[in-house]
């Protein structure tokens, strides 16, 4: 019995090490963080790979609302930025189907390792994993039809650099949806005015803003969405700068 337990433990450890080896950066470094100003507001700490129970989020149709507003379809490649435990990753995987793909990106390697195990258990074969840096998601150029940043924007330590380095990953016409609470960043939210300010400073173009029902968040697109108490609103934007431009950040 003890030998069997040891063998099981060894196999589990081997699987974890394999995931750790496979997970890394998918692109060369972008523009260094030193080229950008630091945000003039608090940055929340990363405290958990998930925000709330998945059953509760499903009851609010969170994933369905995001997919509808971003017009996500079969065959698309979608980035789940700050994927955490993978609530959206696994749902996006089924939505885009075998002809599409999901890139689950996070700055915490352990989260991606656990998400890799989850997708393997669920037999999801169209998910890739991308380790990022606080100022750079390190995603391949022209790889994404859309991206989502759900309940994590307030945790981005270098938002100007991060948004600038994210833009090259988008295909022409791509959108990004940002979902967050309508509350101060120190309280794990992002006020919609602040979000507009920071995105505009880096050259993103707003498409639309949405007010959502339920109690869990907001959305932006290049696509963005954020939440106020039990009310949510969403902002959809598109990337508008030329990637050959050097960073030019306006005063927030």
C-alpha cells in the first residue's frame, strides 16, 4: 500500500513538472516597463486564481454575456488574460470549438500549471498556455481575434506597458473585453472613468459600454466591462495605435 501511494505521488509530481516545463513565454519581450509611467493609483495584489463560485457566475450568465457582446464565434482564437483557475478558459474552449483555440495567459505559473491539469481532465485540446510578465503578456503577434480581461485589470502592476505590449497580439479588427467592479482599484475594482483614461492614453479606441445585471463584474474590447456594487457596466474598445509608434502616454 505504501509503495502504491509512493508511485501515485511520483506520477503526480512528474505530471506537475511536465506542465511546468511546457509553460513559458510565447513571444519575445516587448517594450520595457521603464519606458512607461507607473500608474498614479493603487494596484491590488493578486490574492486568488478565482473570484467567486463558478456556479454563481454561471447563474449570472457571465461567460455568455461576454461571448455575445464580443461576438465570439467558432474558429476564433481568444486570449484569456489573467486566466487564473480557468473559469472562462474552459467555456471559451467549447465555444470556439476544435477549429478555434484559447490562449490562457497569466503571470502566475502555478495557476497555469493547475489549469493545464484541469483542461487535460476535461479533454480540452485547443488550449495553449502563456506565461506573462507584469508589464508584458508575451503573446505572439497577430494571434488573437479577441481577448478578455475579467476581474483582473486592477491587479496589473504596469497597465500602460501591459496594454501597449498586448496590442501587437491582436489581428486587424480584434476586440478586447475588460470586466471589473465599479469600485477603487484598492478594493479590487476599476472605475469606468479610470479605465477609459488608461486605455485611451495607450491608443485604444472605445466601441461601446454596457450595463450588466448581476453582481460580478465589467468588460472592455480592442474589448472592457466593470461593475458597481451589484450593477455592472461594460466598455468595448479596439486597438487604434500603429504598432511602429514609440510609446506616448498622456497624463491620466
